[in-house]
């Protein structure tokens, strides 16, 4: 049976919320860092151009499945 919020103590709920907020902030900082990197932005632009030009491989071909 799943735990319900009403079954949690205030401290347990705080730990869950703190962990979620911490992970969200870390993810946002990682995104900001990536989007501030010209090499990363260029690689995204190149990948989009290759995709648009049809220069792609199927999942099955890449992973031989």
C-alpha cells in the first residue's frame, strides 16, 4: 500500500520538499551553465541542421536491435 501525505510527519514531508527543491535548483543551474556555453549551443544548432537535412540514424541501427 502506498504512503499517503496524511501518513507523513511534518519532518518527513519537509525532507521530501527540500530534496525536490534542491534537485530542481541543481537542474536549473546545469541548464544555465549549458546554455551559457557557446560550444554547446553550436553543437545543438549543428544537430538540428543535420536532423532537418535527414542525416539521422534509426535507434535500431545505432544499437543493433
